[in-house]
C-alpha cells in the first residue's frame, strides 16, 4: 500500500512539474509576440489621423481608430512618434461603416407576419497608405475590411462600443502584421 501511495505521489509531483513547465513555455511564447524587434535603422513613425469618410457616420469612429492604431505601433514596435521625416508613415481614411441585417426572423402570430432582423453585421473598411523611407519598395496602398455579426437586440451604444472596438482591433492587427512582417 505504501509503495502505491509513493508512486502516486511521484506521479502527482511529475505532473505538477510538467504543468509548470508547459505554462512557462506558453507565457514565454506569448510574451515574445507582444513587442516586435525592428531593424535598428527604424527609429521614427508618424501615424496621421484617419478621417471617417463613410456615408454612415459614427461620431467616435475616426478618433477611436486613429488612437488605437497609433497606440499599437508606439507600444509594440518600439518606435518614437514624430511629425518630421519619419522612417515610417501611415495614413489613410475610413471609407465604409455599415450595419446591415444578415438573418431575418418573422413572427407568424403577429398581424402581417412581423419581419425583423435577428442578426446584424457591422462592416468597417479602411484605406491605408504605408510609406517606408528606408526601404521604399516595401511601401503600399491597401484596403482593409472586417466585420462582426451580432444580435439585433443590441442597442446602438453597445454596438458602437463593443462591436466597433472588435472590428477596429481586427483591422489594426492586419495592418500591423502586414507592415512589421516585412522587418
């Protein structure tokens, strides 16, 4: 019986050590992706405000997107912001902001068969101009778009805080990855 308890205890200790090691590797691996090690030639960046030129206006979208993309690059790419002769220039505009129904539901008990959206989709499209003064061949002009599907029960304030934040983050991830993947 004592032999069984000792073996069981050894197995538990081994599992604890393996679990600790796995968590260590997981956290170490995650941490290495938060900051980007850039070529030392890149020191400065300028990210201009992204105006909202879409037909449907969200009064906070331009400011929110501009701030979020600036924070992403300044916090994760170890670059200094500048307004004169940047090594990296990022500018653009929000060209589309739309909320459209995706799933329709109807109530057969209501007079006239009350038809309404069960789910809606938020789509944001951003045009980006990226200029690299050190390696001009890496410069580009691209359009980025993403969407989020959500319940039609959400009110406009919830949509404009949670869903817009989600879509902005996805678009900014794409932009960031397209630019820093070349370094």
